[in-house]
């Protein structure tokens, strides 16, 4: 099986090309001059982009999503790093328990998680504030942040830390000069991956928005339900571009091998 | 990287932020249960009776489970050839991986919106087929179960590709070579070596996709319309339209139970499949 049969290969490539199809369609529709989709397209124009950029609601939603993604990614990466560092270095015995707890949100259907999140945030009186969204995103992203960091930390040779500390380095110094550089790609993977998840999250977030705050995907969702104006195609394209750039940066700075590693240990 | 030292209490504080996040999560689950099972200060099954006594709601559960099974099987079947191509494409794998990752990570709403443009009554596909003269009246591709299945399958294929690819990449090359040297045909090698060893990835995909499907809201709501109710869209309505948190919580717990039972069944099937492997 060094080579696939031509049939399998052709089928695989064809299916692969189908994956980005709806995104390409959205991209095409965003340059359509008429107010509805037609084939063949009649005129090209940038009017939907002009409309998207002049409507302050979209600008606000984009900025909100961006800063919530940045805060979520930074916080959850720091939280996961501290937890993984502590368990791996000082308490390896609780490691599997902690992992069980951290991965448990993965087994929760998102619809149930959304309702649970509303119940919690309503109890705390913060529905409709950015904090509700950020807290929910922390719960959604923690497994995706913990995994790459845990894998990276596991590869650190304890002798390196011992050597540094024997030579008189403080724990902080050893962390900063030895552990962090070794874990660089794990940390960057966590930052970018959770940032992307937060930026694009919709199923849980839509329960937590309020009159003062909404995120980009949730606002797109609301607008699709009201009227599907082609301005949505323009704004969706913008959201795709942001995600795409983040993935390219991830590939550059940390590589993509994390995604295809068999989950072991 | 365990250095064998005993932790001090101050150092254990490093766990605190993670414990707070997990604590909030588990608190939210407890609140979910208390919302569903408590009525006017006492234990009550009222909200569950309201749901389980209605035959039209049985249809909603039935549709959700059936659709999710179909989507999970379809997504894995379609993802497998893609994973094989990526597995064999050693040089361009990173580039191809990006073609898979982008559709996976781009927001669900955007991808579903793409399907609306494609499948809608005045959508691209109908406009194209009308233009070529193949059809006179637009095909009904959306606002029915077909639309939901197409949308959900497409949304979830990328995950299956990644998970199956991870399994394929962990297969030792020697195994295949040995099989070839000993005279096995290409198909035999696939059937006896590659396929069985990729099963863990297949089962992970089935599980994750099934879970994502039963808990989906956006895709069923947008592609299924108001008549083709899903458990997720029902939950969304209870919270956002009728503001009945207790009933929404009861729905959510039914959904949780449903997923849990399904996972156990799937685990049993997996164990069987993997046992027959020696």
C-alpha cells in the first residue's frame, strides 16, 4: 500500500476539494453586485464590503470577538500552563484525575452546555456582559489548551531543571530560561488554537449575549435568521480571513503536527 | 519532568485558577439539574412529564438520534479517503492539512451560511441547474432533513479526517511492508493491517461527531427550518423565545442522558470490533 489505487486517490482528492466549497461560495457571493444569488453572476462589486464597513454594528462585533478571543486565549493558556506545570513537576499522581476533570466538558453536548452556562451566569447576574462570554469560553477551551501544553511539558527533561537549580537558578529563572523555551510550540499552539475556537464559538455564546454585547458569529447567526442580505457574505468572508490568518500563523510558529498526533499518555 | 520534590502549599496555588474554571463548570451542571428537578421549592418531575408525555416530542428525539447516526457514519465514510490521501502525501501534507483545518475551524455559522447560499430555493445550485435547463422548478434541498444531513456532515468531516489521519500515521511502516513481502495483495493489506489499526481513529470520530450532532443548534435551525425540530433547536426556543429555563434544563438533561446511553452503546461496539482483531 505504498501508493493508493488511482480510484481511491481520485475520490479522496475530490472529497478534499469539497471541504472548502461552501466557504468559496460565500467568498464568491460577497462580490456579487445584485442583491440575490444568481448563476451566472451578472456584475462584480464591492458594495457589500462598503456596507459592512460603514455599519458600526459589524465593526463593533468584530472588535468584541477579537478582544474576547485574545483575553480567553491568554487566560486559558496561563491557567493550563500553571496547572500542568504543577501536576507534572510536583504531583504526578493527581495528573490523571486532573485530566479527567479537564476533558469532561468534551463529553457534553453543546446545547446542554449552553443552558448550563446560562443557569450559572444568570445566577451570578452577569448574562449580557463580556465576562459571561469569557467565562463560558474558558470552560469550552480548557481541554484544547491543556492538551498541547501538557504534551510539551512532558517532554522537558527533569535533569535540566535540577541542573539549573543546583547551579543556583531560582525556580522562576529555571522556568523562564529552560521550561518555557522548550514548551514554546505547545504554548503557541494553545494560544492560537483556543483564540480561534473562541473567535468562532457560537452555540454556547448565543445564550449569553445581551443588548450591549454580541460576538461576530452570533451576530451573523441573528442576521441570517432575519434577512439574508449579501452583506453577510462580505462579513463572513472577513471572519474566514481572520481565522485563515490565525491558522497560517499557527503553522509558521508551531507547526501543525499537534493536530495529527495520536493521543497517547 | 517530575523532580521528586514535595510541593509546598504556596506552590499548590498554581492549581487554583484551573480548579476555579472546572469548579464553575461543575457548578453550572449542578444548577442545570436543580433547575430541571425543582419546582416551587420541592423535587418535581413536572418538566420531564411535560416533555416525555408529548408524542410530537418523541419525534424530535427520534429525528435527532437518527440524523446523528446517519451523519456520523456518512462523515466517517467520506473522511476516510481524504485521510488516506493526506497519509500518503508526505511532501504536501502540511498544505493539504490546512485545506482540512480551515473548514474545520471557520465558524459553524459561516459554513452553514455557505450551504444556505448553495442549497436555498433561490440558491446557487438551483440557479445553476435552472440555467442549464436540467430542472424547471427549484429542488427542495433545504428546510428538510436532507439539508440538515448535508450541513452537519460537511461541518463534521474535517474532524474525522484529522482523527483518522492521526491513527494512520501511528501505523508502523514495517507492518505494511511485511504484509506485502509475504505476498498479500493491496486489498488484503488494507483489510488486515491498515483498516483494523485505524479503527481507534474511526471510533473517536464516530463518538465526537455523534455528540456534536445531538447537541447541535445552529445548523439544524438554519438548514432545517422551523418544522424539522431538533433537540438543540427545541432547547434554543425554550430559552430564547419562551424563557422557560426549567423546561430547557429538563430538555438538556434528556439530551445528556441520551448522549451518555449512546456513548456506552458505542463503547460496547468498539470493544467488540477491537476484540475480533487478533
